[in-house]
């Protein structure tokens, strides 16, 4: 079941490669499965994983990954996975129990960045392999009232820190893999721009959209993956578009129009 | 060699039954009823505890208000704790006008008692009666309807729920004056978030803490807290919350509130029903963001005042129900109902959600053909020469 998403993304050896930056875009709530599959694959490969979520609680991720045969709970206990409850932190910042100075909200993104880097450092010491950082829905920052520039600055600074400062000490060429989910809507200018900007900085992006003809029981949507060429890892610039059907514990990919329901 | 596995033996959790709830057949979540059984069926059994249901109001907002009343009435009947808030209308008035439940318990009690007396009067002769035809069923135990705590009730819109029943439920109301009073108490608030949203969140948190609705509280019998907020995000709530004060109408305070509400409810035995006048929002992107921050999203589109009221296809319905989003909790793929073409219908006594189907075409056209469009112009060929022919069969 793993292999369907992994082979779609072209990760034949190893789960998500090294020093990749995977951006998952969704226009409805349908791209989550890519994130869950990549997360499960990384945990299964025993890579140190840091998961930060601004939309769901830990229980949700644990329950979903149990369906793919991976327990995030035991990975957390083995200090392989660290879950950061960004949802709770956002709420504490914006709706504090007691009065707090104004600057608290402005510096939230900086503090979050520091926190992520710190926990990745801790993970690197304890587990082997190249770490993976998973961010569930960076577009929540826009909903919280942050400006597009601020969110982009946050992302760029995080990427630089992960790839250049954090890895400077280690002698290996490889670096942290970044997996970021973002939701967008074509009528919402800011989220649309964020998705476009993020793909420009990525090495690999997946765009998950619903069908233009509306909901269908047998075809849940269409996913388009784009591999970008980069200086470190030269490869062909390529795109691939497939349709998919979600199942209880994974997804099934097929070429457009060749769903088993119509053939 | 120790092989680590994710397999864990499932230990049967101690079942704590909370009245008015049932586990989902699909994903084992605890569900509560919305008060409208036909809506529960569409949502896959009911509302999952710890989630937010968003109803986007129709243009005249009367039907969304009706759903709020059903939601509260179901809470009163099931004995749940309730909170109601609104800036546009006084929630005290709202709760005085809840529909009365159609009480089928006494009737069932009387029928069972009469059955028992009948059985007693027939006495031992009944036991000797041998079934001559359906003899297979002779030894079957007699079926008795098990007295279960009911999930979802039916209500009569023409009757009001008794005032003492409503008052006994102890509904926590939060009106516009309360919101303003809270705003005045706050001496110097940070300007980012509207104080009125903060007030609601503060009250909800306090209620969850005082009533021990949090999932962290292990001891004792849990109850469900139902929160209904009517017309959230209307102009009376006041937005004015932006980190940058660009003066854009993008309802940042509302979005912040929704995220905080989700975080609060996820760790509590609580469900929330929000109605939002999304047609008042200037920006289509804002509506999308609001939808993204809630778990279940419905949109009501009533025919009142639109051309669809005259459309014969929609003759039987009051409006359309659009399912914008169904919850995807603890699973990859959310369960979808068999059809997405849904409509709602308000009759004198009830509000129901039905599958949209066209009226049968046969009767319509048949009656039209028989009606003579120009009866007076036709030369009368029949035997009857009278001009006032009441029926075609008359001679």
C-alpha cells in the first residue's frame, strides 16, 4: 500500500530521498493522504521525524497511520518522532488566559522556527538517518492574520537553516527533508500566491485537486507531481498526472479515464 | 531477535454510556444527534463529539435558526448541558421557542401494559396453544422492545416545549449585552482579536472547566456539552482584527476564533453548532477559509424569494441542502452519502432533509392532456346540447 504513493512520487529507493523539499497543495481537503503516507513511510524507515500540526491533534495522526501499519505512539516513545502541537501554541498565543504584550503574536513565527530547529537537533542526536520535518498546513498562518510576506520569510528562513546552518556541522552531503502541506483556493488570492511561491522554492511538488466534474465515488481526484532540476541533484524536469481513488488504508493511482469502474 | 511491531492487542475499553450518544458504525467515534434524524443519516449517523458543525445560513436565515432550535431541543430532551450565544437575537427568546418532542414513551407503555393484561387474562390456555401453521415460531422468545436510551427524537414544530423543562435544563445564554459588558471590562486589550469572540471563547473554556467536560478528567460520569452559536460573524460581532490594520474585510478574528474553538473542543466532550451568514462576507476566499476550519459544513439555500420557488421540479421542497464538507477524522477517506442531491422541506410540524427527486412526470402531463385548453371553441359533438357541460363524460 505504501508503494502506491511512493512510486507515484518516484521514491524508488529510500522513502523520501534526502534534502528534498516536497510541497503538497490541495484545493479541497483531499491532499492529506499524501502527507500521511509520506509520514508513515518515513517512520517505517526509522528516520527521525518531526511533525508539527496547526490543524489536528496527535490522536488523529496516530489513528490514521495505524491503518497503514505504523504506530506513531511507539515511535514517539522510541524518541524517533517528535510531535509539536502547533494548534495549541497558536491558541495560547492568540487567546491567552491572561493579558500578554502585543509583541508575543508578532514573534510567534520566529519562536516557532527556533522551536522546530531545536527539536530537530535533539532528534538528530538520538536517531540515525536523515531527519524529516513535516508541517501540516502552513496556510493556517494566513488565516491567523499573518501577511503573505511573513509566511514566506518564515519558510525561507527555515529552509536555509535546515540546509545550511544545521547541516554545516555534519560532514554528509545529505540534509533534512522538508514536507509541507498547504491549502489553496483560486478565489483566495493570498493562499493561491502562497502555493505558487512555495512551489518555486521546492524541489518536488504535488498538486492534489478534485475532479472538475464534481464528486465521484470511484475517482476521488487528480494528482500532479512535478520534479524540479537542481544543482545538487541533477535530474530531468518532469511532470506526471494521475487520478486516484482513496481506500481504507491507502490510495490507488491510475491514468486519467482508466478507473476500474469504467473499464 | 525482537521484531518490533505496531500490532497491539485491543483491550476493550470500559464502556461509559452517556445518554443521547452512540458509537459510529463507521469509525468508532462517539456521536450525538443534531435533533433532525434525517440530517443525522446524511452525516453518517450523527455529529462526532469534539467537532464543529457549520451551517451557512440562507438569505433569510429562518431555516438555520430552526436547526439551532432542533439542536438545543435535542440537548434538553437528552439531558445534555447547553450553551447558546447570539449577537443578533436574544438567546433567551430563542430557547423559549423550542419545539416540543413527540413523546412516544407513554403510548408504548400503555400498549405493553394492555398486552400484558391480555396475556394474563388468557392465562394458561395460551401456553397450551399449539401453532398449527407457523409452528416453527412456537419456541421463539416473545419480542420485547428493549428500553434503550433513545438517540435522536422527533419534534412537533406547532407545539412549544414546556417552560419548566427548558428552564430546568439550565441553558447558559450569552446575548449581545453580555458581549458588550465583557468588552467594557477589558481595560486595554490587544487590538488583534475582537473582544466579543474572546468573550465567547472565555465562556466556553470556563464552562468546560467548571462542568468537567474535558477528556482529561477521568473520574465520574461524563455528560455532553452542546454549544449553539447563532449568526456568528455577522456585522454585530465586529471584526476589526488584523495584525496589520490594512483595513481589509477579511474576518481575521472569526478565523482565529474558529481555530481556537476547534482546539478547545477536540479535548472535551462537547459539540458545537455554528450558523454563519456567509452571504454577508465580501470575499469569497474568506468563506473558503471559514469552511476549512470547521469539521462539517452545510449550506442552506432556500427558494424563498428566488426564481426556483416557481420551478415545478422543486415544488415539493423548501430549499436545497448543499454538503460542502464532511468530517475526515482518524481516517483517510471520509464517508460520503449515496447522493449529494439533497433538499429540505418544512411542513407544518416538522423539518426534514430528503433526497431531491423530480416529481413523477406521468401525472403532470396526463392531467394536462385531459384538461381541454380551449373547451369553448370546440364544436360540441356530443348528444348533450347544454353549454354548461361539467364533465367530458356527460352526454
